[in-house]
C-alpha cells in the first residue's frame, strides 16, 4: 500500500498480538472431537448478508470473500481459534533465517482436493501471481516488502524481503494475501473465475466446496485430507446462506431455519434477540471501524476539480470533523454496539491514541458548529458547501442507510453544508470507488490481523488501498520506519506520531468502532470460540 522504502507497496502485520487478543472470547483449539451438547457431523447452516466478490485471492480484499477463503484454502501460517498468534498451518516450521530471509518448511505429503501435490511450487506460485496480477481490488498491497520467493526443494520456501527486521511479515502470511492456491488450476497472470476454481477442486483447507451459487448458497464439505493447524472440522457439512435483507436473517435464526446469523443484523435486532430464549448472542473483540474517505482529486476544491485549492479542501474536511456527532451515531443508530472513534487506530491496539477528539469539535468529542464556521470562513469557503456523499447499503449492514441519513442531518443542521446522499450496491461500489467516481464515500475496515499498522499502511501510504490520491512524505517515512523498528517503545511512539500527523491532514474521517456479534440457536456449539482477535470466522468450530 505504499511505494515506500520498500520500492513497491508497504505491508501490514505484527510480530505479536494486541491487547485485544487478551480479551478475546477464547475456547479450545479445534483439533477434532466433539463438544458437550453437539453431535459430531450434524449439518450446520450459517446465514449472512455479506457478499462474496471473487474466490480468487488475487481479486478480492473484502470480509465476505476472505471468510469463504479461510474455509477452503491452506495458509503457510494461521492462527487457532481463541488466538491471533501466527503458527505453522501447512508448514512444519517458519522462521527468519536472516534479517531479510524468512524460511518455511512445509509438511510432506500434502494434497489438493483434486489429487494434485501441494508443495513449495504452489506457495511460490501463489505469491508471485499476487504481485503480478496486482488487481486494484486485491490484497497485493500487503506484499510490499516481498522481494522474491524461491522454492529450492519440494518442502522449502524462502521469502526474501526488501527491508530486514520486518515486524509484520509473519502476520502477512495469515492475511488476505496469504491463501495458497493450486498452480494447476489458477492462472499465473490473470484472475481465475469462480467456476474454474470450483470445477478444478482447488481446495486444501478444512472444507471443500460441494456446490456453489454465488451470493445465494454455498455447501461446504469437510475435507478429510486437511493436515493443517486447525484440525478436523467438527461438522461434516456447513451451508452458507446469503440474505439480501437482514430482517429475513433475523427471522430465520429465530425460527430455527438457520443455526447461526453472522454479519450483519441491525443493532435494534441484536438488542431484541438478547431476550429471546431460543437463541444466544455472542460478542467478541471488535477491530471493525467505519469511516468516510475523501478523494483528494474530486472532493470540493480537489486537485482535479475546476477550482483546485488544497487549503479550502482541507478546511471542508476539518469542518466536517468539527460537526459530526459520533456519540449520537453510536447510540441512536447502533444502540451501543459501536463506540465513537477518534483515530484511524481503534482503542485496544498498542499505540492507539485519540487525536481527533482534542483536535476537532469541542475538544472532548462533541461537535462544535461555531468552530466549523470559523474554519470555513478563515479559508474563504462560501457556505453552504455542496457535498456528494456516497454510501453502500448492503455490504456494511442495513443500518448504513440510517447512519448516513443521520450524518447528512447533522451536517445540514449547521447550515454549512448541503449533502447529496447517494447509495450503490457493493458489486459496483467496490469498483467505482477506486475509479474516482465518489468525491467522498463510506468504507468499513475489518482488520487482516491485530496490529495498529493494519490501520495505517493501507490507508495513508502513497499508493494506498483507498486510491484517494493522498500522499504525505513525512507520514510515509514514519510508516516505513515503524515497520522495521524492533524497539517496542520506539515503534509505539512512531505509531502515535503517525496518528497525530494524519489527524491534521484528514484523508479519512473516522466515525465508529464496532464489535463482532454472532447469533446462534441454543443447540449450536462453538460460535463463541471463533470470535477472537484474529477476526476470522471459522466454520470448522461449529457443531450441533
């Protein structure tokens, strides 16, 4: 996500685990067997409003797609339920053999579901194609510190890094850039279709896909040949059912038509389900954030508008930060299932501070209209300012409509802004946002793993995932430095300094921090075990 000191795009990850992992809902590692109250092998049905964009890891970087990938693809390193620590998955060992070389030894005798050998050439192939394809909506930006990959023999892989002492690389291997794919099925230089992946049976995770109807129904079948960290899945089959309407998702979990509801019920529905004796509501540590992205080229007074003026564009961003009422959004829209967020790094992560709380509004988190007025007047911005604000109604839950209606009302109530609010479905939204179609727009972020850098590198490096044309050399330098700083105290200070500097630029406007919530029938076991600080939903721990 940055053309930094690495010469390509920066990487985000962590050598250890944040404080969130200590508060995670923990449970036993899933190494097969049963839990009390559940019969091994009973089919489980999970419902979601999330969407899958592509099954090819090179072409998607979203929560819904990665959730499916976590079930069907192997990883070099992974984490057990209840932990965010990277450990060998299909590897026997993984360690730095020098500051710039990370050497992995794979388990012998690994196979793909189609019978092909799974060996070092597949691992090399997987990372080489990520970098070569470099899809605009893919996770190749996570591999910015990767110079090359070699496979000296069938079970050895050597990752050569551009900068040594990378504090984040082990976690990169567990991230959306980390799924290993079959070199006999996937294209080396183009995105492979879902149909070809299914037909080729290119699976080696806990599950294979038995049948697939995109964003309608996926039937997962337990992979008896899986030899990875997670062990055998506790159910022989799991069905993923996709919903367009969260109301129907709620009704089906209440009636027992599905066993688990995972992303996304409304806050009101979650609140009401807590008193329903037929279901249980489990809540885990939340790394999710919600925010507004500013396109520095196309927002009012942006670099490629008819009247470019960086000072006026900044004043508009600052006035919006002075005006938005996060506490009202958290309570009125989300019933306390989200908390106000005053930094791109959410509370609970090492190095997290709250510079927007003191810098904007009344200095304690509440809005200040007079301050916003003065900011605009001092910059010579005529009011009301017309804002084109885009949001997505399906990917981040049905409450997004209420959230952005409330933001529009807050901004317009000041008399300083006139908001043209529009929405687009995720399949189109994910493409248009990177094509300068939206001057300012909604995004949410589900972390790849538990480290503050995961909220910095992808957003604020020069060639960032947001594609919003933001660039600050000083911020870039600090991002690059913290990635390779071994001294924990010094790295923490750099992370704090990045947040402070970014708060002055405001390339994004952080709004809310959320929790992980799953609702399941009382006869289902394992749901709580997967709500941990790795933020990966594991179908393999579910049973009934």
